[in-house]
């Protein structure tokens, strides 16, 4: 079969087009490679800090994205720096950002925990003849001020005296989540308090110690009030700087075995040396079981409100009987206020209880961490976020197994800007040089911008474990650009990495990614 050959000029055109396409393809590949190389250029100040503190670059991950909003409110995100950003890392307390953002969006800022009070008795002539049952839902901030409001609400029911005992219903949580497990073997430290549906004052005794202003004496006060706690102060004043005051103090607590009447004495014994230069330092300790702590706290609060007891009450755990009738439903403070505490001060048990509340509200009781994780994962999927490397153990970051990549946690920050609660979430983050866990960070760098009318700002959630340093949040640069930034350091020398993270944040405040556009 005869075939006609194609004219030469067609062949020449095809060759020219192929050559052009090859050049374009090579140029595109070159541009892509150049862009990827640019995105991986760690600021020199950060690199120098890592070297100085003997932290390899391979122990750090960084994701920086410029977040912009057009006139129609549409959010766009442009990558600025991606160094090992896809690597799964331990995020420490920056994990709280996932828990709090999910909580705000699902439950709403005005969500309030309800503590229900029941009785199996009757009110007669100002006396409640019967027991009081407290049924908790996990209010993370049932503090003395809130308990005082509860006492006033009881009095408004016509109660002046209580002739009965106290019972605590913790059926909202599965027993496994209330076990006192720690990752560092420090069960008496306040940050290790386990979740509790009836968590009172974080189950923490906070002693305030200071040299008396009027004499060579050591003043010791404490909060919350407990009905029978006494302080035995045997400390000696010494002429010494206050910076290491805690190392020479010895403390123990003589406490009753539960269940016991609230008039069983508890003695807090302090001995050792206390520096005469100290004023108002806090010694926090978790040293009482949950029933004793709540019994004596409730007893003291009732008496402080002017109420009385027919006899000192016994307090212990029990479920509310079916025959009990409702006394009142006490509403705690709003979720918006709780999220402020969780993010500003990195409160672990509050974050854990928020995650359990998501489980409780969406999947019923008893709440488990597994169900809390399912709720968070479902919310992420609904928001279009796919985090395959994400590992959630308790939602607080106080964990050796929790993991996420810097890139994906940054994607969460970008998504947060698109939600109705964007500003509330933003405002919950610690402000560098101002408050929370960032109060004493970046002070020198911020001073460089004092002459500007609109000063740069860094709102950053921090995280720290023995071998982890983490930051995640937003930076408003000196030219008004917003950057979402997340960085993790996982290394035995991680605690020395604070300066590297501060250098990264200072670089962003100074418009490091786009210096030519900075004003």
C-alpha cells in the first residue's frame, strides 16, 4: 500500500514544537525545584541557634504559611517555608489547638457544663434532712468562686442546715480515664491531675509562701479552703537568693483514709530552709484523693457561705438513686472562658476534659478518650482536613505518643481563620511579651518595634516535654501580614531550642519571608 510522505515544513514544525515543549517543561521543572529549594531555606539566625545549642537541623520541622483575606472574605494561604514539614513529630502541648478548635466549633463558645445536685430527703424548717448527690459532667473549672455560687443557689432553696452526707456520681466518665497514670512518675505534680467529672479546683492544693513583711517569719496561706486542713510550718529562714527556693523545702501531708468524716484532720507539714528574699511563691501539690478533697472543699464552702451541718458529713462515690429528686442544676463558666485558660496557660486536665466532653455530648456516657478521638477525627474530615499521621492519646499533648506534622497543624491554623469562631480562637493564644506561656518570650525583639504605630504581634501556643519544644500560632508582621507558623524540635537537647523558635518568630515579625515588600 502506497503512503504519501508528509511535507518537510510539517516535520520541521513538529520538531520546533517538541523542542519548545521540552524547554518549557525543563523551565517548569527548574522553577519548581527552585521554589522547593527556596521553601526549604531556614533563616540563618535559626540555623546558627541550632548549631550553638547542638541541635541537628534534622531534629526540627517548620511550616510557615502567609494567610491573606480578600475583599469578599475568602482566605488564601501561600507557603513560605517548609522544612521537614511533612514529618510526624511529637507536638507536646500544641496538640491542645486541635482539641480547643474542635470544641469551639462543635459545642459553641457559650457551651456550659452542668453539675446536677439531687437529694433523697426533704427540706423542713430550713434543714435538708437527707443526703446530697453531686452528679458531674466534667466541668473543667469548678473552682472555689464557682462553688461559692453553688452554695448560694442551695441557700435560695431555703436550706440553712444540712443533715446528711455527700455522694459523688462520676458515671459520666469511664473508670479508665480517671486512672492516675503519668509519663514522668510525678503523681503529685499539678500538671498530672487525671480527669474527673467532679474535678474541684484541679484537685490541687496551692500554698503561698513568703517572708513576712513585718517580722522574721514565714507566712503560709493556701487555696482552696478545706474544712480541717492545718499547716505545720517548721521552715527556717536563710539568707539566700529566691531562684532555687524549692530545692531545700520538705513537704508531707498527714491525711485521713477515705471515707472519713470531714472533721478528720489533715496536716500539711513544711520543713527545711526558705530564702528570706522570697515573696509570694507558690507550692502546688496533688496529695489528696478526689473524694476527700471534694468533701472537705464542699464542707468548707458551705460553712463559709453561712450554712451549717447537723453533723460533719462523710463523702464518698455513689451513683444517684432513681428515687432521688433534683435540687438544682448548676451551670459553670462558658467554654470560651475555659479555652482561654487551656491555651493561655496550657492546662492539661482542662484540655483532657474538653476532649471527653466531645465524647460525652456526641456519643453518650461513659465518655472515653477513644470516643473523643473519633469525634475529633470526624470533625477534621468534615472540615476537609486529612491528617493520616495524627495520633491522639488524650488531647492535651502530655503524651509520648501523640503526633502530627508541622504542615498539617499549620493547615488547622489556616482552616481556623475560615470559621465563625476564628477571632475567639486567635484571641485565646498567648501573646508574646504579654501573657500566658509567652509572657517572657521575645521581649528584646519586641522592643525593636516600639517606634511603630502598628506593632507586630505573635500569638503562639507553646509546648514542652523533656525532649520536645513546640510552637504553633500566628504572627502579624510589621507590615501587617499574617503568618501561620508551626515548628517542632524532637531531640534530647530540645529544651535548648527555645532560642531557635524565638529567632524564627522574630524573623516573621520582621517580614523575613518578604523583606522587599516590608515597609
